[in-house]
C-alpha cells in the first residue's frame, strides 16, 4: 500500500511537497524500485509527472521540468515531490506509483492526493 500525503490548496506561484511511503515494504525491496508521481486532471488522462529509478535517476514531464523535483530517501523508504512555481494547470489528483523488482514490477498505486492551484 502506498500512502501519499501533502496535497492541498495553494495560490499560483506557491509550493507544495508531496510524500509517499509504501507500507509493509522491507528496505531492500524499496531500494530496488522505480518510484514516481502521476497526476490526473478533470477530464484528462492520467499522466506521468516524475519518476526516479533505483539508481536515483530522475525523469520529468516537460511541463514540470525546472519546477518540480523528485527525490527518494531509501533509509526512510519514502519518495517526495517538491513542487514549486505552481500554476492552475498543475491542479490535479496526484498519485504515487511504484514498481518493485521483487514483485515482478507490477504497478502499485497510491490513493491519490488532491492539489488545487488557484490563480
């Protein structure tokens, strides 16, 4: 189970930090995982926002490059998404995503956390 937190309402130009920590995952399993964040805005498809590999190599959607930063803390078994310079176009439900090598790289999803950016 992926437990995400940190969503909320903010004005344009503001910042939020999302956190996600899978439960009942041992450290070695977390270390060998790809973790990421997706988002889904009303009426739109779910899209990748950012991901980080087990080697901590990040990948970002073009729309968030330079504004968002994904990071992972293997010791805490957590992944974070720092979101700066938010715009109303960033308004969406954000989902934590994980693939664990130990679990055959099946997709795991968190419950979603709502981010609302007002102009």
